[in-house]
C-alpha cells in the first residue's frame, strides 16, 4: 500500500472542519489523478519482484524468462494498460503458476483467449498462423456519437490538393467554445484509431489536429471527411502472418516477406502558414 502526502481534502457534504484545517490523504483513493500513477508503481514493483524485466524501459511491456534445460526457455510476455493486461506464454504450467500467484495479491479475472482489448477486436487463426486486429465496433460508435452513421462514404480520408490553413480559423474573439470542444473530441477519437489499427488515417488526422485550438468551417468539413472515409472502410484492420508470403500479392507476381509494411511519403515545400518545409 502506498501513502501520499501531497493531496489534501475537505469533508464531503455538509460536514465542516475547523477553520484552517484540511484532511491529509494517506491512501490512494479511486478517482484521484494520482491514483493511476500510484497503482502503476505498485504493480510494476510486484512484477519486478516476481522476476519480470521491463522491455526497453517502455513501462508497459514486461518479460520473464526461465531456463528449463540446455535449450528450452519458458517465457511470459505481459503488456499492461492501467488495470488491463495481455499475457502470452509458451508454457501452460508456468502461466497457471503466474496467474495463481497474482490472484493471491490482486482481484483477478482471467478472460481466456484474447478476443477484445481496449476497444479492438482480435481474431486469431493458429492453424494458418494469422492474427487480425480491427476496430469496426469502435468506428460504429464514433460515427454514431458524431451523428455520421448514415453519411455518404468516400474513398479517401483526404481531399486531393486540399491545403488547410490557419487563415480559415475565425478570430479568437469569435471562437465558439462548443464548436472547439466538439472538434477536439472528434480528432481525439480518430487519434485513437490511428494509434491502434488505422494508420491509413494518420496523415489526415495529423493535418486536422493542427487546428484543435480554433477550427474553422474548412477544418471541420475536412475532419468530417475522415468519418465519411471510416464509414466506408470500418471493417479494415491489420493482419499479421506467420512465416508465409502474403497470398494477395502472389497473383500479381510480387514476392515479399510477411508483415512487411509498405509506405509512401510526400514533401511540402514552404507551408502556407509558417513557410516551413516538411521533408518526405
């Protein structure tokens, strides 16, 4: 249990403390902004004491290796997000021991084989060595939230040759707080998609995110275009393959390694707003 000395509270409701007195919070309380950090500290310490090692110091992914023979190594990989976690292990006995030990110190629920995680759907095909990640349900929720579930789909998240500029933003004294808030919520919802499965929207979201503090009509229309693109591509996702050539490319004579990411880039010479160039 962690103690904290920097949070002070008043009594709730009609209760009153003597003048000049406050309560000092000595334990983590659910809902405080310090709570998530304190929980992470406690859980990470537990993992390290159990024998896990942080992978590349990213603070999220941990691994534990146990050598069972001359060449055999049992391994557990664990990725955590607040109080949600993913575990992968090549030794069922080792995994069961880990879960049993953790259950003694934490209230734990084992959801079995991974199917959903943080709003993303995970479909595993062990026979063919494939894992597919998608966020179709999340796309549906976002479209419904911003009343775009019945919109007309488009083929691209960006309109060709469209250059968004700060000159399209309204004067600061005429900025509408409600419009700004809705725009920010829309962009943040799209950002989550780009961080998980929809990298095809990254550039479009990046360009529109530059105007989150004061969007104009052109920026709002461009942001809604992303939703129109998602409306027609909501089932798209990422598929990872094990040790096989991408079958969709064989028909056109392309030979490529599995999980090879292909990308293209462009450059912007002397941007319209600040005259700064963006390299390819």
